[in-house]
C-alpha cells in the first residue's frame, strides 16, 4: 500500500470526489429539490466516512447510493410523500396503450429523450421513481432495492413495471419512441 | 396461453431476465410475432436504454433546472 493511501475498505477523498456528482444527481432526481438533495448527500457522506461497514466488497458508488436511498426514503416519509398505498392502486388504464410516433436516431434526439425522461421521473409516484432510479439508473440489485423501499419482490416488480411504462408513455407522447 | 395484455405485463420482467422456462420462451416468442406487443417491447427497451444512459449524466439537465425569472 503506497504512503498516504487509506487502507482497503476505507473511503478515500478521491472516492468521495468521484462519487459526489452521481450522488447529487440521484438525490435530485429522487426528491425533486436541489437544496434538499444537497443536504441528503452531505448527510450520506458524513455517515459513510464515520461508518466501519464499508468493507470494499461492493463498488463505492453503489454502497453510497444505498445509504443515500435510506435517507431519501426517510425524507419522503417525513414530508408525507411516502404513501403506503402506491403499490395497491390499480394500474392506470393507459399503461398498455400502443406506441405512437417514429423518431430519428441522432445524438440530439437521444439528449431530448433523456430530458423527457428526467422530467417524467419527477412526476412518478415516489416508490415507482425510486424503483426505476435504483434498478435502471444505478444498477442496484433487486434484493437491496426491496430492502430500501420496504417492499416484497412481487411489489417491486409491479413498481418497476408501472414506472417504466409511465416513462415509456412520456417518450411516446413527446414523439420520441419508434413505431414498428 | 397468455394473451397480449398478460404478455405486455411481463415484458418488464423479461427485459430483466426475471422470467424462466416456458413463460420466458412464450413472452419472447409472442413479442416477436405480434406487431402490437413487438412495438411495446421496442418502446420499453428504448426507455430502459435512456434510463441506463442517465447513469453517466450527473449534470443537471435543462429539464431539471428551475425556470429563469
């Protein structure tokens, strides 16, 4: 181990610097408020630095996202935005509608599609939003996602299905999804 | 046999490799031959692809920025 490097399993300043933009982006997308997101990221980093539980077996970003996710849920719960009935609501009737318009393949179209999806993420019910952010954006395992959201695997499946289809509809309405 | 509605409800699981056995085979096969379900699957795959791309986009996008006063 080179001089000045932390021992294995201990967060370095470089780890934190590298992970911070991604943590901020995740928190911003999850809670919809940049100032709140910044506070939650700050709390996460403080907790992470003080924690003995990072053993270097998972990627730093994934581990930090896990800590941050619990803080996001706590925040949403205290703000009265973490309803327990999300999963029990019947699926909206338009979730299985047909795709609409063709879309050109281009870097600009891709950028526009990302903007549409980011905007639409903010409109998802909180559990669906976090399910999509954790699994599709951050690549977190389903087991860990169930733990964060406090749901069973079958419920997570439903949340993911609904969240993805709402986003799919948003892309289609914006004319950014290919037809057959 | 699964109808179109049931297949579309399972396309998300199929995309994640969560289906197994005959169910996995049937959903994949149906989504290949049914024009409507094929279109839904393609649209879903595109959506998930865009979500994957967001992972490497930590910067605040135009969609996230507050409106200028």
